[in-house]
């Protein structure tokens, strides 16, 4: 029945447009077709060739900082700590706290956020990490949230890169039998690539069959709309071509190297490794973007904080 249909608001259309880059009327139609379900509307636009892969940026709102630290090339940690306002994110008290959280992450054995929050705060072992956070909230007078951390320990080399004063942070790990300034500089350049180009995977080996099947389904729907008269076997070839193109965008080693478009990232790493006489392979990256995936609504952020604080 018509009465059951969700009313599509201008703000919903605006949000979908920010997420997909599709036209205003296309976004309105997609929301009407999917009864206001944002995820289904994104899928609808993609299948009709009116949107690129979902842009997460449209959903980013929480402020805060990403910080990283590396110890002797072998151990690294990266953290994201959120605040409610940009003003607090630039505050020296908050930045000092994020640095302490990063040092905590560098030393931690915790496997998840709950264990991390429960362990002794290394700056004052009479408190837990959660206690230190609660204390800092009362000092700063704003909700804060230690949202995530990741620690990398390697036999090879790990480097960090922070972009935009803490908006994006990256760790890149490589297995390598040589660690020198050239190797570090190469991995730092790769980390800058990750920050700028936001790959999903290191290489094609990591891409799951489920992901490939899902993308094929979307590309098939697009190709049939664009080429209604083309036979199935031609459309199949087109899909393979488009999927390969997408792999070159989402797999780090397949990407065109930003600082030298004649090379892929894989070729650049190979070149530096050869010059350094190293057997080197990029094995992992971690990319944190402040507020990534958090809803715009403040109540969602407050709920995430409350859940972490156990309130």
C-alpha cells in the first residue's frame, strides 16, 4: 500500500548523492524504488550504471585523530581516537592523550578493543585504559572514544605515514632481508599511495570469490542496460575487462604508482628491491581514516561511546 511507503526527504537524497556521485533525480528514484533503504539504493544505482562503488566519505562525520608509532622498524601501532568537535581534535591536551594511547597500543598484547580497554594504563598502572579515557572526558568536557587500534609485529620492516595532520594514518609491512634508508623510503612512498588511493587489498590473491561474484553481478546488470543488443558471449568478455580494471583500482600492487605513472606499485617495489639487493614483498597495510563509517548523526556517535564506556 502507498501509505506504507517511506517519505523520501531532501537530506536522504543529498546523503545518497554524496555517497555515490549520482544525479539528484537518479538518487530520488533509487530511494523511491528501495523504499528509502540507503544500502539498497546504492546497489540500485550501481546496477543501473549511475553510481561508482559506494563512497564512504558521505558517511564520515566524527572528528578526532589517527596517530601511529614505529619502534626499531619491527613493531608498529596505529590508533584512532574520536572527539565530537574539530576544535578538541586540535587541542594539545587531546593530542597528548592520543599519543599516550598510541604508546599503549605499541606495548599491548590485547587482541581486541575490550581487552585493550581493560588493561593497565602504562602511564599510570593504578588505572585501566578505560579509566584514563573517562578521566580525560571529564577534563576536556567532551565525549571521546578510543575507537580502534592495530598492532603490527614483523621480522621484515614496517613504516608509518600520517596524512593531513592525523586525518588518515597508514602502516605498511614488508617481508625483507635488507632494511636500510632506501627500503624505508620505498615503503613510506607505498604508504603515501595507500593514503591517497585507498586500496582494499594488497594483491588479487586476497580478493574473495564472494566479492568477485558480487561485482560480476553488478557489472552484468550495467552491461546489459548499456548494450541490450549485444550477445551474451560479448557481454561476458566486457565484464572480464571491467573486472580487471576494477582489480587495478582496488589492489595496491596493481595500482598505477602515483609518483611515476609508467610503473605499477608492484614494479616500483621490485625496482627498489633490486637496487638494494633485497628480497622484498609488501605483505600488509592498515589504513585508518578519521570517522570512517561513522554515521553523521551525533546520537550514533554518542551511542558508540556509551557502548564502549559500558553505560
